[in-house]
C-alpha cells in the first residue's frame, strides 16, 4: 500500500472529521485534534502543504491503531 503524496494539513483535517475528530486548539502551523470515539485520542496535525510522507505515515498509524484498523482500512474510511 502506498500513501498519498499530496495530502495537505487542511485536507487531512477535513478527512479526520469523518472519524469524529474535532480541532481543539491551534498553535502556529499545527492543530491538535481530539476524538472521544473508542476512548479519548489526541493527534497533532501540521498545516503544511503537502505533509511529509514520514509524518503522514506516523499520524495515520497512530489513528489506525486507536480505531483498531489497518492503515489501508483507515485510508478507505476517510477517502484519502
């Protein structure tokens, strides 16, 4: 599975809203998002365009682990 290479921070934020994530604070070029689904989970999203692949991979792995799914299933669920 290959990660998308052209995902911006704002695109990722919009996609994560489908999983119940909401922006709770912003500091500089980073936004902290939180969800209460399956327990509380926080993640920091850089508002860069595009997000570096290594950073995107780390974010997606953390979210997938929280929601008990694979990264591929996560990408399909959020349409990235």
